[in-house]
C-alpha cells in the first residue's frame, strides 16, 4: 500500500491543489459486434450513433469519480434465418446505462476510464411492414461495464475538447460494442485548497 501512495504524494507536492466538478458530453459512432446465430452480417446494421454524459468529481489527485449515462443505438436487423428460409423481420436494440464511473489521468491530457452498473435495454421487433404488429419491450441488465481512454486538450480554464474510445459490454445478452466519440468537458464548479 505504501508503494501505491508514494507516487501519488510525490505527484501532488509542489503543485497548487484544486478540486472541480466536471460535466462531460460526447457523441459519435458506435459499432456492434454481431453475435446472432440466425442473422447474417449483411442483414445487421451495426454502425449506429452513440451519445453519453458524465458528471465527475475531480479531487486534487489523479482519480475522478462520478456517474455516467448515455444512449447507445446498438443495432438494427432486416431479416432472420429460420428452418423455412429467410424471413423479413425488423428489430432494434437501444441501451441506456447508469454507471458508476471512474477516471484516472495517466499522463498529460490522457485518461483511462472504467464504469460499471445497470443498463435499461429497449428492443423493438416488427415482423411485418405494419406498425400495428410492432412489439416494444424492455429488459434490464445489472453486471455491465465500460472501459476506454480519453484524450483531451484544454481550450481555457473551464473548457476542454477531446476524443474518447469506449468499449461497452452487456452481460445479459453477451453483446460487445465499441465507439469513437468526440466530447466537450466543462468545469461546473472549481475551487482551490491549501
């Protein structure tokens, strides 16, 4: 434990200590890895938009903690394979996570990120062209996580622009998703400490 705390103390010595609460908003393109056994790759639209937001407390150390949520459009399908052949079927999956988020600065402008928590999964299945036959449902997944890294560049004392690579895993459906996102960070509150 002493070896872990020594570099942290050395890092903070000689620097003015400050704390802040940061809001991070981002969006970009995500890619779903096809895990279906009855849907061909050409029948899955797996490149979809992704959006997220984080509210993080930044103490005087390298570690931040907070909450994260977002909206990930995972995939949409057009056909499924059955014993009788190929059938028209439109389906979609969208997820909204609520994660405990941890971020750590490793070098200037570069952070590694991890989050875990609960996910609300909203799916739509439409076996025909008629909207009357559409089925909308929800499922919940508890043991999910996200991991990745962020590179950000400050534009001033309160605002930074950056890019984030994120991996998202859904335990309930064993789905994997990666996304490349642009983000903006805004310091909502900041204060100095002695």
